[in-house]
């Protein structure tokens, strides 16, 4: 079984739970409110601020080059979106959230990256729905459109590396890290919900 398929199977429960927390039904029904969008933005910002750089730096040089890690940073796009939505980055930075303090192995970094890259893939559907919702007129949605026309290429190249660069003996590390990342995002989302809403 390809590692990508194993990840999808093993993390399905966590993925579905996170979708509930991240207002997927509201997005798909075009009923997402601006406040709910701000919660999404704040959650994604805090998660990327905490782990994005750590994950990318944990990849070995060859893998980082193969996946084009330098082209996959999303934090600056999220900061632009915070500004557009009138959210104070400084206030978000004060929120007390436990950050995963473990060092990522290269395999664990790929597991966490699978979750973040998967979210970016979902962004294509999300931005289309939001652009069709009057409340979001005038917002650039930088995070959800970050890869532009390269979205599918970037996803395929990432899973291509994922499926070929990781030895089977490390599969468990990758799966565990992906599961932990889903749980971490869910925890951040719940914390942000209690503060922003």
C-alpha cells in the first residue's frame, strides 16, 4: 500500500473530526460567517507559526529539495489575510497554546507536512465557495489561493516524494505525526473558538 493511502485510511477519523471544527459544512453551504472565517484564519495562523518552520527544517536536504520546501511556506499569506480581516497578529501571538516541543524526525516532518499540504489542497474548494458568498467580497484569500495554478502539481509532487522517499520501517512515524498534527490543529481550533467567538 502506498504511504499516501495508508495515511488517508489511518487518519480518516481525525480528519473528519477536524472538518467539523473547521466549519466545512458551513463553507460548502455558503453560510460561513465572517466571525467563523476569522476563527479559521486565526487557527491556521497559530498552527503555521508554531510548526511550519520546524517541519521544513527537519527534512533532510535532499527531501527538502525534492518537495520544494522553500516554496511551501504559507505563514506570510496568513499574515496578509489577518491584516485584511482586521485581526491583530500581536493579540493572537499572546494566546497561550501549548506548542509541540518535540523535535521532528525527517519522517515525522513529512507526516505533519501531509496534513498542512492536504489543507492547502482543500483550499481550492474553500476559496471558490467563499468567493461565491457575499460576506467575503473584497478579501484576497491569500492562504486559500497560495499555490494558484500550481496547486495540483505541488500536491502530486509532494505525495510523489512521500510515497518513494520514506522506507517502510518509518511509516509508523509518519502516520503518528500526521495524527498528532490533526489533533494539534483541533486543539488550537477549540482554544481559538473560546477566545474569538
